[in-house]
C-alpha cells in the first residue's frame, strides 16, 4: 500500500528537489484517507473513522497557526502519525506512504506536533484510574464473575519497550534481558482498558521500584489509610505484597494445595493485564521489541503514552482485536518490604484465600 517514491535529496539539484516537493504535495492533495472503506481504513490506521474524526477535531482546534503549513493539513498530520504508530517504520518510510507524501524532516515535525496535542488533550481524559464507587464496583463484579476472585479493581504489570541507547546515562536503560528499554508500569481493568500508565523509568529500574515511586501507590495507600479495605490490585511476585496489592504465594517446599489453587485463580485473573499489553503492542507495532523506538527516552515516553490512549479509544469504541500470543517477560523478583505493611497484606491475602477456597 506504499508508493516506491524514495525521496532522496542529498545529491539532487534544486530543480529535482522542487519536482520531488511538488510530487509530495500532489500525493497529499489528491488523497483523502477517509475515502477508503472502514475495513481498509482500520487496517492502515488502526483506528475507526469515528476515532480519526474525533482526534482530527482536537488537533485542528489546538494546532498552533504558526505550525500549520499550507502544504500539510491536519488530516495529513494525523494520518502520518497514525501510520507511524501502526507500523513502527522509520519516518522516511512512513512519509513515502501513498496517503502521506512527506519528506523525513517534515514527518519528524508533524509527528512531534501530533504527539504534543494528543498527550496533552487526550491522554488525561482516556487514561484514568477508576475513582467512582459505581465504576470500581462494576470492575470488581466483572472480575469476580469471570474468575471468582473478589475485590479486584485492576491488574498490574510491567513491560519493556525497546529504545536505542540514549546519548546520556545509557547504562541506566540497559535491562536484565540485555537490551535498552523503558520499564513501563501499566494497570488494566476487566475490559483491557489501561487505567494507569507510568512510562518514565529506564529499563534497569526494578518493577517494585517503579511501583513504590508511583502516584498510584500513594493514592491506594491514602485510600487504605482512609478506611478502604475491600479493593486491591493483582500483581505478580515481582511486586511487594500490600493490603491493596495482592501477589501470589511464593512456591517452595512449604507450598500447600490451597496455596497452589489460590495462585491458579490469581494467575487466571491477572492474565488480563498481559492480554491488554499484547493487544496494545500488536495494534500499535511501534511498541514491539523488534521495531525499537529510535528516539530519546522522553520522546519514546510520549509515543507510549499516545499509543496507550489510542488503545483505550479502541476499547471504548468496542473495536475488534486479535487475541495476542502471550510472551512471559519473567517476574522481576524482590523480597524486600519497602512500605512496612506486608503483615497486613499477608492477613488480607489469607482472608481472600479462605473466602474463595
């Protein structure tokens, strides 16, 4: 679906460059992504036409008139950015798409404009941790009806998004699986909606370190101190056991059959977050490890934030998705009790065990 017009300019004279610029503009002027069928549109841009129009209205309203070149419309800006998120190709390749027609430097500027607007205007509204009783109770009920685990308001996990080695502090981004990355913390609900996201930490950061420094940890601790005793996240053994974060029993010589059964139910419930991560990565393939984000950590964080927002919009609009093949990234084990309330977590976990078995 791409036209092989590789717009090389290094060795071309001014006339050839002008001809190429005119060809790019002809491509932009003569193509309208919305003219395609819905099926073809989704395959190319990974969002429905309704979502595209919603985003386009925001971008058109928020774009700085100084940034708006007469040769690049907001429609092309958004289409170019979505193609990048969908395929994860280099900017040059995306710019040569038959619906785009942008030189690489222009593609870079366009991508930054769209990232800034969506991150500021869309991310805060579509990536929200549930706060109303009605919403949290609905999530709890859905999880309970599916697996029999009570009180679950979300499932937590970390995933590594590959980036090129940054110019500064590159050692901090080198993770235990021997590549450079951001360690991204996510929490999802029963519908695969990602309700909390922290993509600001280098790959060497431990999962528990990311969690303990997160605003969500502070929020749930505050709710617990204010009397909330029946809501918790589910996390793997890489996270500390807390009254509001329930992890599985550690296996070993003293593991009982009841502990094993509890862990099985815990795992069947928590797998929701692994599915959510898999769906998001397979939809917006720039997040896949094989693609690798060729940007600074700060810009890579922006890309992750925006792709998660787009993932949530797809879930809200009930768009179809392919069930992902789940890849085990391994548990980032840490036996420390950072916040000092593990004993209460042990008590609550035992209480849950007695309630479900």
